[in-house]
């Protein structure tokens, strides 16, 4: 029996309470963990670490998760930007979700729109804080793109919760998905890599989505030399 691929999932650092304790903790939504496990991989929580490159030696894939704006969590930012850069450099399969897509872009020298409502004139990318209720909109995915193959379609319904977005695309990245609301870039990828995809939506909360499953499938295949 083949061993399960190991997917490292980036955690937030938050003030948290449990039993009698109230202190800083590495926090991760179980939605990510369950999607990775259901896809047949082992899920490993990744708190900020001073040696991101060392972690890639024991991981088959990386999942960059959603969370705080880049700039609001310096310890996490430094770790994830380096982790993303090294994973892309060494062709370790990587999936960026929401903030994680933005991390991929910034790691390659790209820039972000700091507050979408001021840029696009509406709040439909994040209608309710802390909730995915009434948070659906479609994205158009480029034919034959990794995003389309992962989603299994070229028009894909998404769960959205973000107020920032990609502005200038980072080096080596290409746009592969756009919101039907306003043509905002909502998927990016690196052609020629085993698997390097960023999506602005949250596939981990959509039981119908094949996005996380596609990362796990790629992580179980040896990278090209």
C-alpha cells in the first residue's frame, strides 16, 4: 500500500481560548484538514517556521490558506512568502486559497489592490463578515488551464470572502480565472509546473469542489526532473 502524500497546511497565529487558557495559538479551520484527508492525503499543520525550505523536504504539497491581509501578520507573512517562493522554485505542488493566492502573487513580485470596494465599486466579494452565506458568484476559467481542469468546468460557482485582490501579476504567473461580477483576477497559475494554482475563493468549504482534491492528486505524483 502506497503511503499517503503529506500536505502542509499553513496556520494563522491568533489569540485563542480553550479550556482554561487564553494565549497565542496556531489556528487552522478544520475545513482545510477534512478536504485534504478526504482526498487521500495526510494533513500537517504549518505554523510560522524560521526555516521554510527545510519543511519542503518532508512535504509532498503545500496549501496556503486564507486569513489576515498581507501586512497585518508579519511573522506569518515572512514565513509564507518564503515558503511559497521556495515551493514554486523547486516545483513542489502548491495551492493558494484566497490570501494564499495573494501570497503566491506577492512572492513573485506582484502587487495587490488594497480594498476592492474602492476599486470595483461594490462589496459582492465579501458580503457578510465571517460568513459564506450569500457569498456565491461565478468565475470564468480559461480553457485548458490548470484552474479549469481542477474545477472540472470553465464556469465555476465559488464561495467568496475577500476585500483585497490581485493587481499586477507576479513574474512567471499567468491569469486563468476572472470574476463574472467585474473581471477581477480570481485564478493564477504557473505554466510548466507540476501544480501551482492560486484561487481567490474558498474551495475548502464547498463539498462539491475538486480543487483541493486536484492538489492531492498532483502531490502523489513525483515532480518532473
